[in-house]
């Protein structure tokens, strides 16, 4: 009889350990996802980019950085497209390009946010070259 009770206790020990392992992994991920819901102000949620990085830059400096990061993002998107066509391209994308692509997108978000807060001209609010007369 005592053997049967000890045996049952061992059966329940494994799921508790598994549950703790799952919670240890899922908990921080849920925290990061929920942090996005409570982001403060106009600063976008970023992992790779510093939201205050461009706050002391002039509009001309911000525009230069926008051009650089836009080009970098397009280059990475092109490289990821080429890699997708080859065998194992998805693995190459994740290992080689994905983090850089996410970082470039985050830099662009920070740049756009800073440009908006400084009322800099951006592609979204540029005036057209032709005027309606």
C-alpha cells in the first residue's frame, strides 16, 4: 500500500517541473508583450534602438540618419529575398539578417518619432514639387 502512495507522488512531480519550466519561459515573453501596451508617450517600443538617441540632433542630421537607415533596411530586405530563394534560406534569414532588419526598422521608428516631435519635414509631410494653380 505504501508503494502505491509513493508511486503516485512521483507521477505528479514531473508535471509540476514541466509547468514551472513553461512558466519560466512564457512569463518573461508575456511581460515583454504586455510592456508594449503600456509604452509611455510618443516613444515606440524598441529592443535594439535607443528611443532618445536622436533627441539632440538637428532636423538635417535626422534626415541624414533616415536616409542611411532606409537604405540599410532596403538592402537587408533585398538580401533576405535572395536568401529565401535558396535551399535553407529561412535559416540564413534568421541567423544572418533578421536581427539587423529588425534593428533597422526600429531605428527608423525612433527617427520618425523624433522627427515628429521636432516638427521636422519628413516624407509624410513633404510638399509636392508641382503646385496647383
